[in-house]
């Protein structure tokens, strides 16, 4: 039997056309109807700053205001250390007040679908959610939550790490509408449509002193 010569293998970098084709394949790999962001969407990967006592106090006040009617929480955080510490500080403060925390769930900045974290945050359904996270991973998670669960952004409260004016646009129309959060100085912020607004601490009602 006649043996054919082996076909030469060229490094991918030597063929720009092949490299462009591979990049396009990666970008178009999302299935139709997927809620996830395309890989071209990126934010600067700066880690969140540590939370402050005033920030934690403002979050507790938001959760305990007259219209909140909140007793049972689900808490979520990205896997950087400041977000993890903020989430657990909130959980400890809430249980110290007699509240209940159903679960504390973490998620990575990059994942195949974020479905596992979304399911754990919403099953069973809490009265409200609290999030401590970096913006990009949370935008991905929020899109999955809206697409695949009964999560309600208007029943969700966040640390200042998500007070990024680019976040509503990144998450997409209506995905974060009603989300509220606290600023490092003890003020608040909220999302209305695609706009994020901040409010001075003096505009906040109710008081809470964070434990030391």
C-alpha cells in the first residue's frame, strides 16, 4: 500500500485568516436565546473595595424600612475576598437581629452558564436578596436570574461594589430595574431603567449601628 506523505502542520499564528476564524467561532458560540453576555463585553477587572460600617448600616436600614417586610434573605457574592467578607458580615448582622439567612452563594467571574448559582439563590425563594460582587460577574448572573428564575431585582439590595453607572447598560434593558444599594458613606443608590442614581446619607430613614 502506498503511503501518502504527512500533511505539514503550520502554527496557527502563521495563518491570520485561520486565527480570525477561530476568534469568530468563540464569539458566536452562545446558543440562540442565551441570556449571557458576549465575550466582547468587558469591564476593568479591578477588585471591589472593602465594605464600610456605614455601608453595612445603610443596607440593614434598607432591608428594615417600612415597605421592605423582610425577614428571610439569600446572600450572594463573587469570590474575591472583599465581596466574601461583605456578604458574611451582612449575614452575621442579619441573624444577630433575629432574621434568617437561607443560603450564602458564591459565583465565579467566568462560568459556563451561572445557572447553578442562580438556582441556589432562588430555591427556596427568600423575602429579599443581598449581593456583594464585582460588576461583570454579577451582570452575567443577573441576566441568568432574569432569564431562568423568578428573581426580582426590586427585592434585591447590594453593596457599593455594584454602584457602577455602567452596570445597568451592561446587564441589559430592565434586568436590574429596581435594584437598590448602599454607598460607602452610608447613603443609598438605586437603578431606574438604565440609570443609576445615588442619594446622600441624610436622605435615608431609619438607623442602625453596625456591630464592631
